[in-house]
C-alpha cells in the first residue's frame, strides 16, 4: 500500500495518486472462472487447480499466493461441484476463513497514522434487518454457506449479518483495463472514502490493486473531503438517489443531486435547427418559442417507457437491432443528451463492437462522446476508455489521422485517471499512439 502527500496541508494536484491498496478479501466473478486467474485475475494461458478442478491460475506463483485461503476452500469447491458458488457467498466464505485465521487484526492505512480494520467498516446492520429484499438474499446466502463450508467454524447469525452488511456497503467492483467488472473486493483503507455524483477522485485498478487518484486540484489532502462515485452516474438524479438509498441507505445531497436535472430528461425542440433542451412539461421552447403539439407529452412518455423497458431487458446483453429500434423511435422526441438516448447509444455501441461492425461502432461512439462529457465529465476513466476505443477502431478502419486525434484525447484523460506508468498506458495506449503516428506519415 502507498499513501502520497502525507502532509495534510500540502496542495494536491490533479492526477495525484493519493492511495493504493491490496484487497482484504476478493473473488473473481464466476462468469470468468475459466478465463482468468483466480489469484491475480489476469487472462492468458491458465492451469487448473489439480485438486478441486474448479479454479485456474497463471502459474505456480499465483497458486502459492492464493493458497492461504484456497487451501481451506479447495476441498469444499470440489465437494459441491458442479454447482457454482455465488460470488457473494464465496466472498463471505473467504472473509470467514480469513477471520478464522486471525485476519481481523489486519490493518489498512489511509493516511500515515490512520487505519481501518474489517470490524471498523460500516455494516448498516439495523437497515439491512429492516430491508426485506436484503434479508431474503442474506438467508439464501446463509443456506449456501452452510452447505459450502461444511465443518469450517461459522460465526453466529449476528456476526454473519455483519459480514454480509460490510460487503453490501463497502465492496468495490474490480475492473479490468476496459472497465469491465471482473471481480469484487473489500479494501480496508479506501473504504473510508465517501460518495459524490460529482467526484473529485476516481478508483482504478492494476490487477487487484486499487488506485485512488485525484481528478481535480485540491487545497490539501483531507479524507473527509475526498469523494468517489459508488455507482454508474449515467442516470437521472431520481434514479441515482434511488439506487444509493436502496444499496447504501443514504439520500445523496451532493452538488449535482441538488441542482435541477433538466438535461437528463430533456425533450427535443420541434424546431430542427434548435438544440435547446426543453422540459417535457413545457408547451413552448424557451429559446426559439416553437410550440409543441398537444400530444407531444404523451408521445414523450411513450418513447421514454419503451426505451427504459428495452434497456432493462438488455442490461446483461446488448442487442444491436433492439438498440436501433429504440434510437429510431427516439428521433424527434428525445434530446440528444437525454440520459435514455445516451444509454441507448451506449447499448448500440457495445453490441456493434461485440458483432465487430466497426463502421457502425465508430459512428455510435462519436455520437456517444458528448453524452459522456456531460454525465461523466472530461476527466473520467470511462471517457478516456471511450476515446481509446474510438482510436483503436479508427486504426482498424485505416483512418490513422483521426485515430491519432482520438488517441491524443485518450492520453490527456487516462494520464490523469490512471497515471503514465499504468499498464493501460504502457501496453495499450502508447503502442497505438506510435502506430497511428507511423501510419499517418
């Protein structure tokens, strides 16, 4: 673990790494269990654990690194096979195993002198006890745990719920270089950081190591003022607040949530040359004074409901034809920066990439950028990754000059969010920049 700017009163510049940490406990998402190392989460040539036949490792070094925990779970994974233990249940099991080994004394520093232990993490015990859905989930997990862990000593029910609560409130999604969630982990020091929908820091990952970096200049390193986003902020204020209330039991009062949320639900002005974001409740454009038809509100609600329904159905798998159908229906109704339109463009882009329809993917990505700049901001990992993907696609389409422009924009963002020594910069971005420069000559 590393902490920078230990002297609290020193100013902190944009793009400063203020904390790095290894996880207290973590799991690889089960959907990747045959594709990634269970220890370092990297993909590549893998070797199966000869004992349980359920997990894979890069090499003997990774297997030895995982052995302190896997030694206990190995026989149990084999016993319940071919059943796959749910991710949260396996993470709970690993925490129980670690606590049984004395891991409760492990310390995660977030400053030179301040630290957290696992017991210091908030569990929201009383909130979870009143939450019907969470309690149902918890009871299901307990049933799985008792069947999975067998003779391993188990905490009492209150302690088990405390572990579950700490996972619900404090876990981080572990992302790969493309910002896909490949694992879930508990990080002791970083758990001190509060949420904002307008964050001044971001969390990125180098393998399983979490890296917290600033995305704006700060007068000093004051942990009570450091904010990251706990959720995807490409949502309306209403939806963000609802998700935060449901998942973390607080009502967000950040500066973004307290401001009017006109753009996220904006309608398109009937005047095709006007780009002003109008409210769905208005009868006239406030900028050009064009009148809306009497049935416009009804049409807007229908299009919004139609889009929201299909986006929900495509939550785990985006379909290009469905995305196109939604985009077609939105024409002339949803403003280009309406959050549903931006989410649909995201879905169309993802599915076009998956199908290797590169021309369409580039087109959707270029339309998507403005939405990213509005909702994520100019300096955000996802904005940088989108520029990087556009550059990659443009190189494939033999557009080196356009690719170079996109990759330079990616560099400006990712150097801040990841740092110039990050694998993403060294092994992905820099070679692409060199290729685009050479091909553009």
